[in-house]
C-alpha cells in the first residue's frame, strides 16, 4: 500500500481510516502496515479510533517501534488470523472457548469481556462473562478453564485445564 503514510519529523501523520480498514479486511495473517508515524500516537485522528476497533475485533494487533532515523515512531498494524467464525447454532461457551483457543495459538492475551463479546458475536460483555463462568464449571468437560486475575493493569490469563495451555500475561 504505497503512499499510505507520509513521513515527517515535525508532526504525526496518519493514514485514512478507510485505507486502514480496507487493508485489514484484505491482508493475509502476518502482514504489517505502518498506519501513522510521528512523535505521539495520532489519538485525535479517525485512523486511531479505527485501529482500536480493529484490535477489539481481533483482526489486528498494534505496536510502535522507534523509526530507523530516530525521529519518532512508526505505528504499525499487524493482521492476525481471523476471530471466531460465528455460527448461529454454536453456544456462547463454544464461541468463547474457540476464541480462547485462537488466542492460545497466536500468543495473544485473554481479551476483555467486551472484546470477547465483539469477537464472538455476543450482544454485550455480560454474555461473555457468563460464558467464562460456565467454562469454569466442572460440567465444561474438555473445555473447562481456570482464570487467573492479575489486577486492573494486566490482562487475565485463561488456562485450559485439559491441556495445561495458558494465555500470555500482558499489561494494558
């Protein structure tokens, strides 16, 4: 996507919101694009809001390495494998467990309840929270999980009890 971002040492320049969304829906998993560059994140630009929404949907992750010339940062989006395919007949618990498995496979932390609801096609965060509680019950069988809460500044961790696999620990 040549010309997506113009580089300058003076201000933060950002791609358009439409360009980032189009890229996110067409890119292959692992693909990366610089969606902004500058000394500060472009929080006042629509592309920043779009990037945050795409992160919440589980389509991209973002990071900001220092530019090679040392003048600010490149704000990069990396395409992730698509979130859970939503099937009308799949239970809440099946959808949430599938998303936990996806997070395990790509090394992503356990999403918030709001993010889980968005990614799994649930109406609100309470449904995701309820699904997590059901997955902690003995009746969950091979889908049984345990949750470790590290406090308000870090993501929770999920452990799939049948395999011992654990989502990564990461701060916000």
